[in-house]
């Protein structure tokens, strides 16, 4: 893999912001209404930047929950070094500082032909342009017997909040010498390095409190991002504690037994004391209801604008979108949100959207002071969104502990800035 060239990365990042800045509020369309479904990383960022690029727009954000608990840093909660309240954000600033209208409700249907959405409370609202950022839902039953009720016995904790607390409680209650199983899905799924960061930070906790315990990752894949870096770190800090079983060696989960805390894979049976099943995923339910998904279970979009290929005037961003080489990450959702906002404002003003450049960096912690990262810059091409050759890469393998400590600081700084860019 290529190593990160920070100068190039910043050059690309600057070019991307420059491309956005040409959208002139002075030429704004009068009072068009842009509605955004989903108050997660994609949705809040898009709502905010719509207002930044054109303050005259009426921007509505629809989100059922009163607060948002972030997936990023939720593994720190499992590791025991960050409280859940410190990853819980509220929507106040969006209304008071940025003039966005917030509606706490669930969208149950979209009529793209009539440009209306219907809320669970029965109200129907009209829009001029619609942004959909509903994140993921789980493909229940893809692992036999893993259904919503099973998530009480075998939490996924892949949507942060009560599930994170539940998994943490189970970890705290686990005996010393116990077995913590993590079931990791095939690609594509939300946060590709996430299961391995989770294994690391669970190990961080266990090493201090229950050092005879073991973590087994049952993986549907034969590879994962930053694998060498993760494995180096595991050997260094948690020797013998984390075992990774790739798909080809029987890691692929077939079924679960929630009463016995057993996972059956293609080749073997594993019994856990705590079982964390991260199930296969697909676009959030509303994307299905609104006929935005294709056979893959994700939403095809125009690479330059994120407008749906299936419904005109509807833009899909974040985890739900098919974004080519980009990972399903909060950073990617944030980047896509800005591109979609700029495209919508340009289009409402009758101008052609600028050529987008998109970004993503995924930091992972293996311990509070040991971080690694993978980064990329992406461009819209005729074949979809592609990594710009030579633009990104992973942290160097031979780096010393000071370097890793610096990357851990960047991870914390990144979290503060990406959440402030949305909710702050
Ligand atoms: P979300 O942020 O999930 O937001 C979707 C929102 O839509 C939700 O609030 C939901 O309530 C709302 N919604 C859904 N349906 C409807 C509807 N019908 N009507 C109204 N609202 C609706 N990414 C990183 O970049 N870096 C990391 O370090 C990182 N770590 C992670 C660690 C873990 C453990 C996990 C699980 C994820 C991590 N991620 C990370 C990934 C990141 O959380 C997601 O990629 C990101 O949240 C995607 O943003 P989104 O807007 O697509 O979806």
C-alpha cells in the first residue's frame, strides 16, 4: 500500500473546499425548501452546509431521536475510557445557530413524483429537493436465528446507544478467563476497520481487569483494512489474547443459538461468554420504501452529485449510498454531504456543479495512546467514485510509539472536529 503523503492529501483537501466555495449565496434561489432525512453524520452536515452555501434556503431536518450517539468513539466506551454521554450529541445548535427547522419524527414514505414525504404522525410535507441519509439497517436472518430479539442476548452495538451500554455491561460481568466472540460481516458494511478496533479496545479492558480472557473474531472475510498494523499491535500489547478466524478457515457465521451463546460457522462451533454479532447490513429501511435501492441493497447515485439514479430530485448520501471506492464512514458521509449540498445549491441556481473531490480518513485506536489510520482522496469518474492514485494510504508499519501516540491524538482531534462540523 501507498504511504500517506500529507502534503498531497492537504492539497487535494484544499482543492475540494475551493470547489465548494464558488457557490455564491448572492445568486441563491429564493426560498426553495430542501428536506434532509436522517440526523446522523451525513444528514446534519448536509443540512448545515446547505445553509452555509445558500442562507436563503429553507432547510428541514427530520430525525426521530432527540439525541444522536456516535458510532465513532463508541468502541472507546467499550474499552472503558470514555463515557457514553461524551459521545451523545444534541441538535440545539442546528436550530438556534443555523436556522434549520428540526422535526423529530420518522419518515415512513416518500413520493418522489409529487415531491412529498409522509411522517409517522400522519403529516405530509412537500419539498423542492430531498436528501436521504438514513444510514444502515441490519439484514436480519442473514445469519440464521439472528433477529432483532437476539440482539438482547448477543448485542451488535453497531448502532451506538443502548446497544453499546448493553455490550459494555456484558463485558463487565464476564468472568476472568471468559471468551468474547466478535462476529464480523462480509463487505460492504459500516466502518470497515471498526470490528478490529473493537477487538483491540475490548482487549485493552480485559488485559487490565480479566487477563485470562480471550477474544475470537469470527470473520466472513479473509482480509481487513490495516490488517498488518492491527496484528503488529495485538502481538505487542495483547499477545495470545486475540484470535482472528478468517472466512476461508471457517470464520463465516452461519447461525446462532442465543440461549447457549453459540455461533455455528461453516466449519466449527464456537461457544462464547459474551457474543457480539455485527450482522450483514443494507441501506436504511426508508431507502427500500422509497425505491432508492438496487439489488445490492444499497442506493445507486450519480458520482458527481449524489443524486439518486432511481428517483429524480432525491439525493442519497452516507452509508446508504453506493460510493465506489469510498468506505462507509462518518468522514465519507461528511464529505459526501458537502458535495451533495453544493450540487443542490448549484442546480437550484441553474449552474453546473463543480467537479467534486471527496475525502475519508479512518483512525483506529488499539489503546488510548496508540493510533493507526487509513486515508484516501476520491474523484468522480465515468465508472463511479474512484480513489485518486497515490493520494492516500495507511500509517507506516515501522513507526515508533511516539508516532502512534501522535496518531491517537489526531483521532481524538478528528472526532472533535467532525462532530463540531455537524452538531457544533
Ligand atoms: P447515521 O450516522 O447512522 O445517521 C442516520 C440517521 O438517520 C439516524 O440518526 C437515524 O435515526 C436516521 N433515520 C433513519 N431512518 C430514518 C427515517 N425514516 N426518518 C428519519 N430519520 C431516519 N466512521 C468514521 O469515519 N470513523 C470512525 O472512527 C468510525 N468508527 C465507528 C465505530 C463504530 C463502532 C461504528 C458502528 C461506526 C463507526 N463509524 C466510523 C461509521 C459511522 O458511524 C457511519 O459511517 C456514519 O454514521 C454514517 O453516517 P450516515 O449519515 O450515513 O448514517
